[in-house]
C-alpha cells in the first residue's frame, strides 16, 4: 500500500526513445568519431616529429679553422691505419692548432693505401709555409735550393669514424706553435692566427729559429724571444759542388732581404748575413776540408743574420719589414 502522495519507487519500464532523441544521439556519436579521427592522427604525428635522430657528421674543416681540442702527438701517425681526428671550429685570440691546408681524397696514412706518409708531410709543410705567407726564395749557385727555416709543429688529422662512414676523405694540416729552446721542443704554445702572418708582421716569435753562438760545440738554439745573436733563415744540404762558393754569400744576403723585408739588412753595420758550413767526411765525421766536395762528402749550409759587436736581438726578424728591430742591448 502506498501512502497518498508518495512516489512510486518500484520497478519501472524503460521509456521509449523518441525519433528526435535518436537523431540527437546519432549526431553526437558521429561528432565524437570525427573528433577522434582528427585528434589521434595529430597526436601520432606530433609523437613522430619529436622522435630523436642522429645528427649528421660534422663537415670537413676549412683552411683557417682552429682546433677545438688539443691536437694529438705529431709523431707516430704514419703507423696508424687512419689519421687521428679532432673537432674544429672558429679561431680565437689564442689557439692550440690552426688548419693551414686541407687535402681532399687522403685518408689512410700507410703505403698500402697508395700514399707515402713522408710525401704527405712534405706536402703539408709546403702548404703551411704558403699559409704563413712566407715567400719563395731563389735558388743559390749551381741550383742549390734554400729551404726557409721556420719553427713549428705540424699535425695531420683526418675524418672521424662517422665522417668516414659518410664518405668524407680528407687530410687537414694543422700548425701548432712550439717553443724551441736548447735544441729541443719544450712545449706547445697557444698562438694567435698565423694566416698571412709574414705579410702582416704577426708571426709569433716561436716561428723563428734563433741561437746564441758560435760556441765550442756549434750554436746553442734558444727561443727568439730570448736574447740571441743569430737568426737562421734558410738552410740546404749539398752532396756535390763547392759550399765555399762566393756566390753562396750573395745568395744568402738576397734570401735574408726577402724573408725579413728589411729595407737595409745590415742595419747600419749591426747585422751581417752569414753562411755557416758544416762538412761531413765519407765516414760521417766532421771534415775541415774546403773547396769542392770530394766523393762521399756532404755539407749542411745555414744562412743567418748575425749581430756584430756587442749588439743582440730579443725578437724574430722574419717578416719584420720596416717595423722597429727588437734590439736586446
């Protein structure tokens, strides 16, 4: 029995859905389906767009780039299957290594790849001297070839494994400044950029080759930033001909003038171009002979600018031009 006015809470029959409600429900389901069709592909696309992928390998270095990390030891690269690799980037005020030349197509260092390591070193050495802007010098008497005497370490590097896998084949020749003192390289230096340093007068003292001498055992090499009396500019090796030919002195003077750029190479008599000759006999011992070399003899010649009297120098004269001479007195 139900109290008057009380609601009937017993079982009820479902009410029939009107055609209008059915249409509204169908439209709602269709709208949800359309939304899912649009939203789910977008979510999938955004997820794929954020998927990580390997960055492409770095491009080969360019001439004028600098090493972004210390370069490997200059020695022993010829024994490796591939040249060592480092990262390169822009140069700064001081640098641990600077790319003076890049040769494409070279990757292996051994003869098995058709490349002789010593030839690669020679190519790099010549290319780096051009990078310095050091001018070529004329041959001496009888075609004697003078080689400019500059002091630096040369490091050759190549592609890393990812660069090699991408097909890169190149060899970079990098200049590393060195302090040459007491006949040995003491340490590597960080140096300003050396590009066209000869013509701009910005080659660091470390590039010069200087000495105190002569002493009883010859010349004692020192850093050009220290007090010295000799700076070497060129040298050559002879196995025939006459090392004492008077033309050698004239040729040396011409070379010194070209490599220093000095308007007057004697600086009023305080400097003198000098040819030093060290002869070796057939057995390799030092020879005191003069004149034309005998069969089996050889001679090492050095062309220098030497101070006279009590004068001394405290800087390199390589490419100094008309700038003040760094006298040490």
